[in-house]
C-alpha cells in the first residue's frame, strides 16, 4: 500500500481528484467473468478516455450477484490493467463485516489503493449500529475506506459523519444522496477532513466551481465520452483553468446525453425497482465497449427496448463518434 493507516486521509486528498468512472462487470454468455472484456473496458477508460481513476465492483458492477472469489479476481484484473497509471478503488460491500474485512485485505494485498464500503443494509437503521459497523471493520484493516452514503440504507448524517471522521482510515465519502441539503451539511461538517464526491455528473460543474469539490466518481464519464471526444474531462479542465464560459458551453452540450440517461438509467434504479444494469451495458456496447449479459435479480432488455434506446442514443451522435474513433484507430494500426 502507498500509505500507512494514519496517512489515509492525506493520501485521499492527494489521489481522489478529477474525473473517475465506475464500470459495470462484464460476464460471458455462459455466466463466467469476462476477463478480457473487463480488461478491455478499463484500458479504454485509461488510455482512450484519460480518466483519472476507477472504482470497480459498485452497484452498477453487480457486486451483489457475485461471489467473493469473483470480486477478488476483478480486483486483480484492475491492478493488472492499470499498472499504476491511475489510482483504484474496490467495492468491498457486504452485510457481514468479516466478509468486508476479507475483501479489503485482498484489495490491499493485490495493490488497490482504497476500499469503498456501503452502509449495511440490514439491522442498521440508526446512527449507533452504523458507527459500530465501520468502527469494527476499520480497527481490523489498514486501507483507507471511502464511505458510500445512500438513501437506500440508513443515511449518514452530518453529526454521524463527524464521529466517523475521527476513525483514522476513514478518508472520503461517495455521496449518493439525491437531495442537496444533506450534502451541504456533510460538506460543512467534514470537508476539511474527508474528500467528498457527489455521485452524479449533472451537478459536477457546480460542485467543482461553487462548492469546492475536487472529485467526481460516477459512471457517466465512460458513458458520455469516447476516444477523441471527452467533454466531461474538457469542461472540468476549463473550469479548473478559470475559463467558466468555455466550461459552461461544453457542459451544456451534454444535455442531450443527460436526457437519454434520465430516460434509461436514472440513478441506480428505474420506476418499479428495476435496476438498469442491462441498459448500462447496452449503452456501452453502442459506443464500442464490452457489455454482455446481466445476472439475476437484474433482467435483460427486450429487443423493442434495445431498438428504442439505440435510436435515442444514435440521435445524440455519440455512437457515430465512437465508430469514427474505432475506424481511425484501425487505419493507424494498418
């Protein structure tokens, strides 16, 4: 590991910066890990999209449908591909704290930089159980822990965040809470101690330029961008350089893609409780990445849905940009 336990917060402030993505997990049609596909997708994010970090095995990565052994193998694949070029976070989510510890220790052993842990989703509907869950885990590991705060579990309030921030290796928040007021309270409570990422691209320019955030962690950076067309990176760089007119213009140009995303992949679930993992993977296929099947309890898209989604995305011009980039790469290779 690149830092010691008591250095986790400082390490997070150095490494948790810029535009990161969270990839889905690719499976083969005979329901095995698609190792080549997972490696190819991450390589695209690193060398094709120039993203600044990656989080594997999150909600969009179907962690809850995978064995611990599969999850540990995905961690290994990430390290094999990244080769130190970007920092990595591994989702070590589990209801059982001993399984969390097992996953985190493996992440540390293979060279992952940070672990992210979701608030327990059973038997923890109050501040004290949530605090004890994280205290128990963090006392038994050295790796820096990113807290995944979401309304799907017991939300971490500003007061609870202050208590958790005193644990030496808790170093950041992935804030998956949709309402702005709790996020503002969280920033006020722990900004000087912990890095915070609002897990949504849409408010990123505001979060960066007005709220002072440093880090975007969300799946949109690999859905909205293809090699040679990286508007999320571009408006981020423009804002950091102080050119807000350019940043705003580029950011506004993504509105058609945001509309397609809102129709097919709103947050982590659609109306009726259907998690849109299949839609996310199909979007990836439409822009030249590996998608593939999903696992239960997720369900596949119908052919009619695929046809409609493809038309919606083609209307934005993004798949054509991906095809043009692929053709250009083939010509260079020839």
